[in-house]
C-alpha cells in the first residue's frame, strides 16, 4: 500500500512539474496552445475522412502549421488534396489562429457563463500583446463581433461576385465566398484554386473585397475597437493613429514602387500590359504582401527590385493584436522615432506629441533584432540542408514564414523534411512572436543587482 501511495505521489509530482513548465509562464502556455492545436489539426487532416488523395503526415503537419499560424504557405494544392471535411478543418485552424486560441477559449467560457479570472485575463494580455489585463472581456466581445460582421459582409460580396461570373452554382459560390472571406480577414492567404487568385487578376470586385478584408484584419482588433468607440481622429489612441497612417503610407508607397518596378521597368511582369491591368495587380500585391499571402500573379516573375521590396514589407508586417505578424508597424515606428530623437539630440522619444516609454523602446529593438537573427539562423540552416534550391528563394520563404505571409517563389513543395521543419518553426515563431519564444526558455531575473557603469566605444 505504501509502495502504491509513493508511486501515486510521484505521478502527481510529475503532473505538477509539467503544469509548472508549460502553464506557469503565459508565454509557454500560449506557445503550447498553438502547438497542441496544430498537432490536433494535423492528425485530423491525416485521417482518410479528410483526404481526397494520399497526403503524407509531414505535409499534413505543414498545412496545419500554416493554417494555425495564418500563413498560407502550402506544399500541396489543398483544393484537390482534401475533402470538404479537410477544408473545414483548415478553415477552423485559420479562424482559431487568426483570433488566437486564448480569445476563442475566453469566448467559449463567456458563452457558458463561466467567470473570467485574472490568470485568464493575463494570458489574453500576453496573447494579444496588450499593455494590461484590464478590459479584456469587453475586447474579446468586440473581437468576436467584428470578426462575425466583417467576414459575413465579405462572404456576401464574394458570393455575389463569384456567382455573377457564371462559373459557379449558388451553393459553390457561397462556400467559396465563405472560405475565402475567412482566409482573407485572418490574413491566411489560403485559396482553393491551384493558381491562388491569379484567375481573378482583373476582377475588380473580387480583388477589392479581398484587399479590404486583408486591411481590416491587419489593422488589429484594438485599433478597430478604438475606432468604433471614439470615432474621431482627435480622440483616438496613439497606437490607432500609427496603424491608420501606416495603412495609407506603407501601402501607398508600396503600390507606387511596385507600379514603377513592374510596369515602367522592362524587367517587370506587367511591362507589356495596360495601365489599368498594372494598377489592379500592383495594388493587390502591395496590400497582400504585408501579411496575407494571396497572389494575383506569379511572384517568381516579378522584378528583383520588387522581390527585395516584398521581403522588407513581409518583415515589417501588420499591426499588433491583429491577424497578421511581422515585427509590426508600431515596432518600426518606435525604432525610427528613437533613431531620429538620438540624431537630433533629444532626450525623449516623441511620436505625435506623446512620449514613448523607455521599456517600450527597448522592447521594440529586441523584437526587431531577435526576429532578424532568427530569420538569418533559419534561412542559413535551410540553405545548408536544401542546397538544391536557390538561396534567394529560401531567404524569401523564411521571411514569408516569419511574417506569416504565405508568398513563395515556388520552392515550398521542393523543401525536404528538414527544410519543412525549419519553415514550420518560423511560421510558429512569426505567429506567437520572437519574444514569446524567447520568454519560454529565458530565466527571469529574481534579484536586483546593480553593477558599476562603464562606457564602451560605439560606432
């Protein structure tokens, strides 16, 4: 009896240790939640019920990771490889990945009438990268309401557009409209057609609807909530103002540059096309490049300068607390403002008459630099283990995975198993954030020790 009791105690200690390792830190809990969701999705995709034709487990895992992290990179054509059940599994992963599994969990608890405790609020704070746990329940409700309304409107618009083409029955148009509205709003980039959205290159209604869904999803839920509550520019928070301005500035500049490099330049893919056709394509690619991953032309045919611009845009990404990834626009804004403050000899970093906290500035640099080093590390490892593929294409793929963009130069299916593993890691890192990954392994300092100061030579 005593021996059995000791074994039971040992089992309980193991469970307690597992709980502490996985759930004690919010960052570990968030990363673990995504991993569990991805493996569950991969297992479902591997079943005969989900497959229209045989798909290996590594490809199922890759698709599940890509869907769960709302990336859009794919080693196979999902439209012909999976059944309706399989496509719905992918869609569920996209929705959970876009909202964040903590948002979904709190939504379900709220619907069941359960009390949302402080621990759950802190987990949501970490998941959405918020400043504090206050107002999280109201934010969850706003997120769910916004998601349902925007996706429903997008679905209706896409359904009408597809049905009007005459190539789809109403039922098929409705399903395709639903799938692509969810994929677009969550910035996932998954499409049910082998050529992604290339067959809709000049369909203005379809392209604009997808682009609007992408931009709304990329703004971030906190920005959307701020806009709906305050409604005037004067009363908006600094974060919201930066996001709105970036939407017009970054997308506008990207559109103009892509038009020059793709239509004006003789190296561009649109050189021999009309201005109207070029405007359609470059507008859509300027919008989708930030985090979405849809493509209306073959990315591999674009000019080298355009490829370089796309890499930069994928690295920057969308907004914090959004369905997109990257280092985030606000991170870039803080770094640029701090650089200008240093050059101008100012003691404080100011954006729009608001002083940025020193901790936020440090965080911005850590996010940007750690993300850059992760990209270099994984790109190098992938190049070394996939030397049959072009290094530029692998770098592009790695940044695309980090930004959870989903654009590719056509090498995804040619990656070996190790290469797919590296890209899957980058997709997970991009979705949960480089800081979250680092926090899962870092040991936080418990003691406050101060050391003497000393200057070193910089620059």
